[in-house]
């Protein structure tokens, strides 16, 4: 059962978190491109698609910690410091995504769509810059969790 849980956990991480990190990283430059060419429908469609990927895959990514906790429980490592650190970093990454990245993406998208007249081009560029920073933090948190999962202290793999 442990091998099954671990397999689903790793697959869920690859299939859900990978697209979010890539789409979130592509969003700021795509938003700037859409802002620079307001008549380019394809540029706006790209921004919409990237935001949709981030939203949908973020929800589906809940499977990652669920199966991760189930795996940790079956391995009896729930109290391990490396796992507690990974859990804390996962919560931090989720908070960055939910509180900083997705709302700003929505704001930029609303400004580009013309449904939010309160943001001018300068404000959109500033928010896109903030998004790049917050996305970098999100990606760094996930990279750290990945390293902890691979090079966990006290690993029984001997690697």
C-alpha cells in the first residue's frame, strides 16, 4: 500500500504542481506582452489560459499533500523534522499562491479585459512585476520541498 500511495503522491505532484509553476512563471511576461499589444487577441487569450491553468491545477493539487500525508503515515515518519519542514513549506507555498499570485493574476486579467478601469498600464506593469517576484517565491518553496523529499535526512534508501 505504501508504494501505491507514494506513486500517487509523486504523480500528483508532477501532474499538478508542475503546470502551476510553469503557467505562473509565464503569466507576468505574457501579461506585459498583452499590455504592449492591446489589439492582440491571441496575447490576451494566452494570459486567460495561463490564469485558468493556475486556478484549476491549484485546486487539483490538493491531492499532493493528501497522498503525501497518507504516505508519511504508512511509513511512520509523520513526526520527522524534514517532513514537518516540508509541510510548513507546502502550506507557505499554498498561501503564496492563494493570497498573492492568483488574486494579482485576476486583477491583471480584469485590467487587460477592460472590466477593471481602476488599473492603468503603469499599475498593470507594476502588478506584473510583483507577480514575477511572488511566483519566484512560490517556485522556490516548491523546489525546496522537492529537495527535502529527495534528500530527506535519515533516509532509509542509503542514497
